[in-house]
C-alpha cells in the first residue's frame, strides 16, 4: 500500500520548498554539465591539434610535443599510438 501523501494532503509550503529545491538542483546540474562539456570539448580540440601536428611534423618526439603544447606526455603518447593504428 502506498502511504505517500497526495498533492491534496501535502501542505503548499512543502510543495513550494520541493519546487524551489528542484529548480536549484536543476540549475546547478545544468551549470556543472555545461562546464564538463566545455572542458571535454577543449580537450578533444587540443588532442586533434596535437594529432595534426604529429602528422605534419612526424620527426618530433612525444616529449617535445608535450612540452610545446603543455600537455601530459602520456596523452601525447596515446594520441601517437592511435595515429599509428
């Protein structure tokens, strides 16, 4: 049996409280999602530029490229490995 109160039984102040907090949670979640999306997009863009750079100047080693782009050498090595597949 469902013992939850119906909307008729729930005080209006409680409903207003729930709506306000849901709206706040929605705003916070949306903002955090946008930030994560932007960071992911920037990371993807940098990695594409690094891959293109590696294709144009293959004689540069991973350490040099990592230093030029101020990017972790591990990620640069992963990008090179993807390119050589």
